[in-house]
C-alpha cells in the first residue's frame, strides 16, 4: 500500500502497545465465558449482558481506549523526534499520508475488536450469525470513527491522550447522558444505533436510548470524513514548519 502505511504498522505494533490492545480485547472474552457458565441464560440476564458487557464495557470502554492507544500515536514518533517536517516534505500527497496513518490504526485495532466482539456476542447471547454480524460491523465502524478523531488529536496536541479521555468519558459518557441531543454527536451512540439497527430483535434492550439508524450511518461517515480532512489540513499547514 505504501511505505508510510508499513512504517506506521511497525510503529504502532510496538510491544507494550500491542500488549495493551490484546489485553483489552481478551478481557471481555474472559468475562463473557464467566457470565456464560455462571449465568442462567434468562431474559433478565441477557438484558444485563447487553447493558453491561456490550454497551458499558465494550462500546463504552474497550473500543475507545484501544483505538486511543493506537491512533494518538499514529504521528507520535515523528512528533517526538522532530521528523514530522521531513515526512510532510516527502513527495507524497498529504491526504495519502493521513490516509495511511488512519488505515494503519484501523488495520491493527479493528479486526481485534471485531473478533473479540463477535466471540462475546456468540458466547454471552447464544447468538447466531445476524447478531454477531451486527456487533462486528458496528464495532468496526466505531473503531474507524474513533481512529479518525484520535489520529487528528494526536497530530494537533502532545496531550492527545488526555483530550481523548475527556472526550470519551466526559462528553460521551457523562454529558450525552444528561443533555438530550448530544447523542447525535457521539461515536458511542452511533455504534449502538448501528448495532440495534442491524438486529432490532436481539438488541431490543437498546431501542429506547439509541438514535435513528440513518442518523448513525451519516454521523459515522461525517466524523470519519471531517476528522480526516482536518488531519490533512493540519499536515498542509506544517509545510512551513
């Protein structure tokens, strides 16, 4: 795909970062197995499982933290050692640099989250193909949206992780639960709406607190596109750095 993409894969595939992402991916699988063997499979258990495991833990915590660890570091090495200016001076279009950085984060984090989410769904809900597909697609879309936001944040500030944490836990976790309408500007909300929209019967528990499916699709696409364009714009402004 390009030297920038493969270089980014090597940078993001560092030992400690991969260990963290793998641990986060394995954690809900272990908990789902525990739930499966200890739970009774009653309807109340399924509701609790969706609320706690999928919505609260996976979509609300595992997914954003995993992508934050990867994507805020997409330009990390270049910023830390001052070589970012040399990267943007290479005869490579700025949009290609931004795209390869974004794709590297998604290529590492996306499949791990999807595999983990599908296993968690199939084990905890005794689910068939459709619920697993709904979870897999929604998690991949959410991971891509978070990757786009956090890649831009990592390029804009050395405090990108702090900014990402504030966005995830304050904006999406607290503010969106208190103020009506904020959920239309939340990646977490988009992910849950995609999950529910693709399989309303299995995820009926989410029906009263998710936005409309078309709004979630448009919102996810808009977040990815706008964040990507902001990243490209930032890179272009660095030409004179």
